[in-house]
C-alpha cells in the first residue's frame, strides 16, 4: 500500500511541459536556480525506501542556492512563493520559493518581491493540521512556470519522526519501526527516564523496559516483548542533571527493530543489537531542545516499533552565565533568565552606548525589562522575529580619554537566522563576543553610560558534535614559536613546514616531524629537491604517505613553487617551478581528496585572487577549475575543505573580514553560494579548519584587522564552531585554547578519534605560540 497523500494544485503560469515527480518518503535537499527574471531551475533530492532519488526541472541553472533539511528529523511543512508575468517569455513564471520546516526554519530562494506590488501574485501550499512534503509537480521549460506539491497528513504517516509545531503538553512522536505487534504505552506523566533495560537476541531486540522518575520517586516500568533468557543491557541516567534527548535505531523486513542506541545530554550508548545493515531502514526519535519523558510502541515476541513523548528542557536548568564584557562600574543590574529576547532598545551618546532596555518572552507573556543607563538620548531598536532568536553580541569597549572609566562604545546583535543589527554606537579597537547558544537574558552595570554587559545563554540539548580539547604534550624542543606555517598528518606523525616569528620575515626551511607515539620532535632528512627558500604563508596537505607543499614567500616576497615530500623515501621533489604552475601566492588555502590537491585564493605578488586549481597526482597535471565569479570575492586567509566530494570555501579576508560560504560541485562543475543559519561565527580569516564526516570545524582566527595590517596582532578570537554541510547550520563548540590566528591546522586521527589539530599561531600580544592543541570528536 502506498503512502497516503494530498495533491495540491500547481500555482503559476500555464506554459511549459507538465512534470509530476510523484510521492516519496520525504525531501532532503532542494537546489533552486534563478536568472534576472525568475526561478529557472529546481533540483529535488528525495528519499525513497532508504535510498536517494533526484529530479530536475528547468534548463537554465543560473545562480544556484541550496536548502537542506536534517532528514528524517526535520521535514518541509509548507511551500510558498510568488509568480508574475515575464514579458521575455510572454507568460507567468515562478518568481520566488519559500520553504518552511518542522523546526521553524524558513528559506527564501529566488527573487525577493516588493511588498504591495500588484503584479506579483503570492501563494502558499500547505495542508490543514500539519503535513509533510512528499513530492512536487508542475510545469517547466527553460524556467519554472508553475509548481504544486504532494503532502502527507501527519496522522497517517507512521514512519514520520518529527511532529508538527507543538503547543502545550508533552509532544508525542509516533512509533517508528516495523509493522505488527501489540500496542503498549508507558504514558507521559513522568519527569524523566532514569534507567533503560534492553535485551537483544538472534532475531533482533527481544524486549525493552524503561524506569521513570516523578517528583523525585522512581517508577519501575514493565517489559515490552518476550522476557529474554540472555544478557540484558542496562543504561543508567543521572536525573536531573542528565536526561535522554534522542533514540536512533533500525529495522528490517522482519518488522523487528534490529539495533538501537540512546543519547543523553552527556553520553551516547553503544548500539544494542546489530549494527546498521544497508538493507535496513533507519529511524530516529528527536526534537530539538526537548527531552524524552516517556515511551510507547508495539511489541509481541520481539520489539516491532518505538515512539516517545517529549517535553521542553527548562531554560533555567540549561542556561549558563557568560562573563560580562567591560568593567563593573556604576549600578549593577540583572534582567534574569527568560525564554527569548524579542526587542532591543539602545541609546547612543557622544562617547558610546548610554542606555539599554530589553523586551523578553516567558511562556506566552511579553515582559518589558527595566531600562539601564541614561535614556535621554534618542534610542533605536532591533526587533527579533517570532521564529528567531539572538545567538551572539559583538561588544566594543574602551577607556574614556584621561580616565580609568571603561565604557561600552557599541553593540551589534546577530540572530540564529543570520539577521544582524545595525551597529549601535561607535566602534573601538577593543572587541569581545558574547556567544555560544541562545541568549535568554542580559545583565551588566551602568551609570550615565553602559559600563559592562553580559548574557545568559541557553545551550542546545542536542549538539551536532561532542568532543574534547586536549593540549598535546611535547617532550623535547621543537620548531619553536611561529605562525603562518603549515602542518599535515601522515600516520601517527605531524609534519610542520615554514612560518614566521617576526612579522613578514621567514624563519627556516626545515621540515619538522612530531611523533604522537613518543611525543618528540625530529627533523625530516633534507634529501632531493629541497625547497629553494624558507617561507611563510605556505600550505601543505597529505595524500597517502606523500606531502604536497605549494606557495608561500620569504621576507623579500620571493615565492615558492610546488613540491612533494615522500615520507617513506625521505626525499623532496620539485613538481612545478614557481613560473610553471598556478600563479605564485601566499596565505592561500589548500585541501585534498585521494587523487587531487586543491589550491584556492590567496595573495599573489600584486593582488588577492579567487581562482581554484586542482593538481591530479595520477595525471600529474594542473587544471584551473571554473571561477566562482563576483559572488565569491578575491580573498586570502580563507578555509578550504573537501566534504563528501564537494569543495567548500569558508570565510576569509578581502580588505574586510568575510562570513560567506561557497560550494563547488566538481561533477556538475558549478559553484553555489550557500546561506547558513544557526550560531554563525562572526566574519573572520586565518583560522584553523578541519573536516569530520559532513562537518567543517573552525577555530580561532582574526575578527578585525590590525591598523598595522600583518605587522600587528589584529583582534583575535578563540571561539570554535562547526558547520553541518547538509543542514547548513552552524553551532558553537566549547573553547579549548587562547585567542589566536594565523595558526597551522589539519584534520587528524589521534588515539582513535578524528578531529582538528592546531600548531602555533599569533597571540593577542603579537607574540607567537609553539603549542599543539587537538579537538577530538567523540561522535558526529
């Protein structure tokens, strides 16, 4: 029997050929192309029976943008947009498309339309009582003439993981898994889960039992399924500090759950039962920022399916108090913790910020906070949308001339959806950031001016990554302090090359080796075509047991060519001289897959560039790939990453710090500028970068250039972030090192964990570091 669905009629023009994708299990990603007039192309990545299927419509790809959902835990609930008459084609065409998801995210793709324009017709496709997008139909030719949709009613979709937007009472996710068995329900009248008992047998999970807590008293549950004769796995949860946030599992054609694992806000269990098989069907039970308080499902001789009840995690229990920026002078104030910040009011005087006031929500109530400071100057405000929230604040501060009094000179606010306020006040050389999650309240001190400001931060209960920072022990003297060097990993050894100690002046041309087994440094033998000159701003990657080094310059702006170093034979080889390969450059970015070395951007002898080159180690040839164009400006100090076959350019510097992200698909030979959301980092360059699975990790970097350019330290940060390249969502990680930029970095596997490895860097004092840090990912 097929999935029950409702077909909503196509909106738009009546030209072009009819298309009908039919009904799938869900939508994972939508790519939309536009030209100057309309939406010209749409590519949809569906999921059917656990396998991806793609459909494309329209022939003019134009400027491409992607919108990805966290399938199956997130799904599209509505499709809206606009259409109007395009004289070039003599018909109505789709002008814009708007997708909204079950988690409240919204993405506008195509052209923005002017409010009140009578020539533009707007539409919205959605079903009553909530629905899940299962497919598209419509009309297309060179462009998208019309579009309609299939939606599944949530009540009839037994395989649906997330529920629609929920208000009041526990949220029930329907049972996931196979069909059959007798229904059971533990209910939702609990405060949390304290113990899980699971028995696996030869044919799958035989039974399961949950113990709950209510008002401090433990309530023992009952077994669901046949009580096992074999070994029972028990998972204990330390309520109330620890709570259950998600369940993942899979089932097969026998309609029995074969493997299952549980995740709390602190730990993730091993898989109980069998590891996932390609012929199985996965499922997940998870709602962002909610915890599990009860279970239900179906079972007979074995466990057939499992569902759960969720309730919000209280703001107060999951909030942290970020230290205030500035100096504690004047009168202290504290607005406390709320659910959200809705409006910000800021007053500005001759020297900086003189007044702040915040409006909050708590439950269904709108609360106006007290004003802090002198409200006589005119105030300006920043309003936060109902489905958005503030994730970070950039705080500018300095001492008043001739005084020890420190004041806040300017504030800038940024939200989850990437909305940034205007700068309130006057920028100054000293900057600090309040960031790390959802801001739920403010505190600080003030008199006639604002002296300090801090924030309460609500952390996500379902982080993308969990990991740990370690400072790596070094048992002997190494290369010494430096920045603008390069590192790469081969096996258990880290190789370091190039760098500077004094701004703009090289150190040496040695290749250093750090052995993670002995934690000692050594020099690699300098055999073969040793690079002609010591250099800074150099890049290095590893493919197999071979290092590849490109570019960099010495203190006199002489440039290096392209070299390899065979770590088995301990020999250098000059591959292309400086005048034969890509244009000489420094402070570029490099990455590699199993056959290609990629070089992007950087600073040539005269200008910054935005070219992308690839060197194929099999053909031994350089290829210049398509240029990204004006949307991806020429830059230095950017990050370059290869993720699941696609090449990503992240942030950088082009006279100003940048915060854009671009993706190049080598198969389609197309660039896409992607819009990201979440706890997005402030613009920065010269940061550390690594790739773990579908995630890009960045840490540190320069967020504001020094007036003396590279001769000074600039404003550096220690913040670490992760980008999910499928959902295009950022999240802040814990900080593990002091603020720094211009450090060497690479992806590394150490003691069984993959993560970000960093060496050296520039300090806020303009000194140089010689330490090594590693962020090892526990799970992704």
